[in-house]
C-alpha cells in the first residue's frame, strides 16, 4: 500500500522527529510505501522563530534581558535548526500534497504518535475531518498529552474521532478519554520508536567523542531544582555534566553542549552517557532502550489538567521502573 503518515514531524524536537522516522521505517519494513505528509501547523511558524517564542510576564527590564539573551544564543539555535532540516531531508520521505484535494494516490492515512490530538493545539488536519471514507483513516498511538479534555473541546473531538476505522492511543489516560468521548474501547499501543530494532538505532546514532564519563542532561522546561539534582548525581557518580540546552537559561549552565546537535547526535549523547537525567518522554524511552541508568523529573504538577505526566507514568509502569521518577 501507499501509506501517508500525518504526524508532528516538523518541530525541532528530537522525540517528534524520531517517532515520525520510526513509524515510516517500520511501515517500510512491512513492505509498504510510506510517506510523511509534509504538513506544518500554522502555530509553529511563530513558535520556532530563531529569537524564540513569546516574552515572559514581568517588568520591561526582565523582558529586555530575556530578549537580549535569546539574541546572543540565536546562532546556536540556527545551527540546531539546520541540523534538523538536514535530517528531515535525508531520512524522512516527505510528500507535499494539498490536504484539501482528493488524494487517490494514497491508500491509507495513518495518524501517528506524539501529541497531535492535544486539545489545546487542536488542528483539524490531524483528524482530516473532511475525509468521509473512514476506511482510509487509522490512528496509531496518538497522544492527547493532557489528563482532561476541556468541556468546550469535547463535542468536536468526539465527532472527529468517531469515523476512524481503527484507533489506538499511546497512554492509558488516552484510552480512557476515547472511551469517555465515544464509548469505544481502544488499545494502548507503544510509541513508534519501540517498533524499530535496537540495532537500527545504534546504527543511526552518531558516535560521541568523549574521554570523560558523563551525565547527560536533557530538560524541556526550566526548573532550578533540575541543576541541583544533576550536580548531586554527578558528585555521587563521579561524572561530568553534559547539558543540552533547550531553554535559554541552560546556555549558562556547567557542561553546556555548544556544538549543534541533530537527531543522530542526540541519540549518540544518550547511547554513550553513563547516566541520564531528563524530563522528556522520548529521552526516558531511549534511556530504557539503550540500557542506561537514568532518572526522570516530572515537568508538571500532579493534578494539572494541562499536565503531560501521564505519558511518563504509562511508560515507567510498562517497564516496571516507577522508582526512576
């Protein structure tokens, strides 16, 4: 079959790009022609500008400092952006089509993993609401990314999910949400990165030149306690810190990785680490796959309706590693 994958592949996010790549490669291994539909949500145009996101709340001086800091680190972010673009060009079989036109050249649409069904980022293209032929729509392990669906979104989500021929989700809470919305019992499937063999990931990972044993730190949010925890583990394990900066404040922290890191280099940093500390779902997942010692720091407070801790809980419960949180 000719399979079109609709997923979140165009963000400069390691997990997003690697899960898209994994689903593509797995479908190819089954003998299908797999294409990543080259769709970019409108909100990403602003979100991934080099001078970064929105300014924080606070005084004019605080906003000025924030802006100047982002100007200074813009060259590093630009190099990282180019490394992602290079990976997508080389490793993703992207297909440019008009999603509003008939697409008889594709047999099936698979709506892939990651938070494509997050109600706070609702996008009708991740449901292809206007496609009436439900036989051509399959959802493989998408994530809602939240614990609760806002009331204002429930009716639209219910209508959008109902026509799918097959639905699986990535988290246990996601299965509960689908049941609450539609009455359907759906299975919890693994993230696409788990469908690809370890040998494949080891071949894709780029070797890291490091004479020192290191603690790899990869944080998607800013939290002063993260560095305190990293320094404590580094002292106890006699490791140096290698911090991959994802938020502006990380660029000043000890052990900051200054060279551009694309998806292959990121895999190498995880594979060659002696210990991993992260708040990321996919970094946790690859730490498990590469048999690393690791700990996970929760990004969100428990009970936060927009919190995304459920995916970490499902992963650690599945691996019987709840004590790593």
